C-alpha cells in the first residue's frame, strides 16, 4: 500500500478568472477528472452564496414589511 496522495490538477489562470467572474458557469469545468473534491466544494459554495444571501435578504425584507 502506498501512502502517497493523489496528484490533483491545478487551476490555470483562465479558469481561475472564469471562476471568479462567472462561477455558476465555470464550476462545471471542475467536475472533470483530476480536480480535488475540496476545490469543487469551495467553488460550489462560492458560486451559490450570492443566491443564498439574496434569498435571506428577500425574506428579511418581507418579514420587516409585515411587521411595519
């Protein structure tokens, strides 16, 4: 048995720019073989965080509107 870790692909510069600019579009490229699972999860969370925050914001505004 070998104790070596698997070699994962590195994110190149154009992919990194795409992930930062349009994460929901470019996150699918990370599902190709070779990328670390932890990298995939981090980018998925980063990609969907604006949607989650917008949903929370909308719910809070609705609650404040009902109370006011």
